[in-house]
C-alpha cells in the first residue's frame, strides 16, 4: 500500500475511534456510491452525519480541512442524497470534517457543520 494510502487509513481509524468515544453510532465506513465515497456515516442524536476524514503529515502546507474543496463537497452531498434515499431515512443531515494531523504530534480536530449543501 502506498504511504499516502496508509496515512489516510490511519487517519480514518483514528477518526472512527474519536467519534465512537464521543457517542456517535457508526453506521457505515467507506460507503461507495458510483465514484463517490463517504469515509464515515454516523448518527449523532437526531442527526445523520456524513464525515470526510482528511489526514495530513503536517500543516506545513495547509490545514487538512482546507483540502476539502467545493468539488469534494458536491460529491459528498450527492452520495449523502443517495444514501438517504436508499435507506429511506428521515433524519436531519450534517456534514462534518475530521482533520487529522500526524506531526509533530497527533492532532484530531472535529469540524461540525463544516459545509452546507
């Protein structure tokens, strides 16, 4: 596995553990719809939360969340709509970003309502 894939997988595992520790119920991981992939789909109370995990070695070239651009957001929104329709769910939807920075120390930041459809 390429180093960047290993880094991403590590970040997703850390994000998963973080969300569970905060009381989120994890419904899906790496859910795929066409060419779109949602890293984590979870339930937080009355919210269905679509989580994009962004892992960077450091924030030297920018914070991880800065790399979730409008195009990626559109893909996540499209996948979220498909998920809600397929599962016939009636919960409020939220889009969060978990930003994982590895160096100099492991840092996990949870950005709730990171963007809106």
